């Protein structure tokens, strides 16, 4: 699903876009190289200290192979030739979406006609809401509203679905049954969440170094706090950085030359933006691959030194921490006391009330489904109890190859209500980008529910034949108890991360105005031989987190946990 960049961009425009992409890559590279060495050092440190994550009480099912099919369905898709076609859509476990010509071509193993990674997408079902969103993204003259999507009256079914994609042309689907649309919307929303977050959650050196490098570079440019376009792969994120700067130039150069009707101008504009985005990503893909390989080679050369000098490097880091702490602690504690701690109760309420409501509704849903399984077993005796042991009653939570669960939609909507409270957080702390927090929290709930479903199934499978009649009830009680334990731990982690994501950028921005140069100068106290593995900016942020942690601990008990 895309366009050829060469068909819409002339040679000068293409060269300019490649130049902008290369400039962004070169600007990020010094940050990335340094953070890669630090990330590798921290990996070795954790390995030697044998740090392990706290185990969950619920069982975790092994992730399915990436090619496994999670969803498949016939639906109507609006092709680039502006004609509706009946397509066979498949969603795989890597949360990519494929459009096949038919079930037959899919079964025969032929490649899909289209493949889509819906990173950053927004799913809409109302024409007016979609049109308003498109209008906000078009830098035109604010003329009369005109259709850019296929008009509703021309659709082959009464239930349209619009997929709005950043910097890419949108996708349109149509259904003849509301239930089918609702199910597909659930699947598509799940794909978007995972495409946005899965890469960012990886613990590899490459990902950790990239995220820290982007954060530090944006901070040096005066941008603090979460960024809604930090989503998807490293190439996608870099492409978003390029497009932020590129759009004003494209607007100035392209729009005056588009003399067509406004509807056609919109189509040409969005197609050109997509072509620029594709071209930038093609260039970034090659450049990032070279940069990562360079850093991997450097890390391999440093490996022996890291292990041999671990104690000395840690001592250097402790000395730097002491120096940074001496500079930062007093002003940081004063700022927290005056501008953070007095507002913690309201911040906790605004963040955690909708999140806790979503998790509580998830528990009620889980309990209801397991109770349904218990009633079925009581009515049918041993034979139905054996059927329960197959996990059939729980597939509404874990999904299947033909029907993705829709029960969690209400839970997700409650969590998304965090967005309704962001105005107060923006006024007080400048926090205006909650999308990452919302999506990661929804995924935490999804994982918790899948763990509960899998645990229920496994408890039934391990039941002896003599206990099969009472097994569902016993399994239900055990699963709920474990759910409560894991849910509490997950929400405490979410609470702490959410509070830090709101308050830490605010504190950094306030303190940087007075302390930035003094902090930078402390780099000189480091042993030059250890400077590849210890960076004053990382230490500075760690000290601020510790200071904030003390303030947050005092208010955490007020959270609805």
C-alpha cells in the first residue's frame, strides 16, 4: 500500500528530502554511539549481578510464531484505483495486515496484494469525524468541506471503516454487518497498539540506545516529555522526525503549484507526503543499518574491557553520581516540594482512576466468563467439564483464527479516559501526549487477561479425573487470586511510570535552565578510559528520578490500587 516516490517528486525535491534525512541521521549518530556503549555496559552489569524480573503469579503462554494467523475475514476494500474490491484480509501474530485477492490465493500461499503495518493509525467509523480529522491534517486554505474519502452513498455496504495513517494515504473498508465491522475495528486497534509499542518495549542494546538518543537529542533541542510520534520501528521514528521538519518546506513549495479543485489538491498533497515519507525511510533504513553495525562491532571490541574493568567503571560512576548529587539534590528537592508534591494527589487521581476502572472491569469480565464455564460444567456433569478443560469457554478472551475478542473494548475505553484528564496535567506540568501511556497500559491489561485465560485452561488440564466436576470452580478461585496479585503489581508499576512520565520532564526543564552547563562540566571528572560507559546526562537523570521517587512514594498510597 504505497506510491512510487519518483512519480510525485522531482529530482530536486528527492535530493532535498534525502539531504534532510541524512542530516537528521548525522545529528542523532553521536548520541546513539554513546548510548549504545552505555546500554551494552548496563547489560553486562545486569548479567553479572544476575538481575531477574519479578515472576508473575499467572502463567504466561509462549508467544505464537509471527506468521500465525490471528484473524481472517472477507471484506470490502477500497483500492488505489478507487474501486471497491472483495478481499480476503489476514492478520498475523506480528500484527501486520494482509489483503489477498481471495481465500483461494491465500491458501495457495501466493503473496498478498497489499501488506499494511498500521503504525500510528486511527480507526474511525463516522464519516464526519474522519472528514474533520483529514481537514486538520491538510494545510490548505480552509475552503468548503469536500470529500476525500469515498462518499458514503457510493459505498457497497452501510458500515464503513476509515483508517487514518500519519504521513501515508488512508485505507477504507466496508461491511454489510455491524458485528463484522466491530470485530475488525477491534482487531485493527489491537494491531495499531502493538505496532506502536512492541519495538519500543524491546530490551536490546539497539532499541535502548535509540530511545535514549532520541530523548537526549530532543531535550537538547528544547523538547521535553513524551512525544506522540515516538512509535513503531527506529526507521519509522526517524522518518517522523524528518517529516516534522520537512512538512513546512513541502507546504511552501508544493501547495502554490496545485491548481486543481480542492478535493484533488488534497489527494495530491497526501500522496506527495506519503512519497516523501517513503523516500526518507528508504534512506534512513540504509543509514541506520550502517550505524548499528558500526556500534555492534565497537561493542564486541569493548566486551573484554568491560568485564575486566567493571569494578573501576562502577567506581567512576559512583564518583560522578556523588558530584552530580551535590549539585542537583538541593534545588531538585526544593522544586519537588513546591511544585510537585502538593499536586500529587490530583495527578494520581487523574491518571489512575480511569486505569483502575479498566482493570476492575477486566476482572469482572474474567470472573463472568469463568463462572459461565462453571455453570456449564454443573449443568452437564463430567462430559461438559471435560469440554471446559479444552479451554473452549475462554477463547472469547484469547481470541481465535476467525474471531478476535471484543469484550475488552469497554475496558480499553475506560483506560483511554486518561486523555480526558490531560488538560489539567498540561497546565500544571506541560504533559500533553498520553497516547504512549494509554496504549502501553491497554497492552498490560491485554497481557494480564491472556495470562489469566491460559492459567485457567492449564489448571483444568492438570486436574485429575476424579476432581473434574469441581475443577472449574477451584480453578476460577485460584485464577482470581493470582489475577489480583499480578494486577496490583502491574498497576503499581504503571502508576510509578506514569507519574515519572508526567513529572520528570517538568523537573528536568525547570532545572536545566539553571544547572545545564554546570552538569555538563562535570563530565570532566570522569576517567577518560571510562567515559564510553558512563555519561553525565544519564547519571543526572538517574539522580532526578531518585529524588522524584522519594516524593512519589509519599503520595503513591493515594492511588486506587
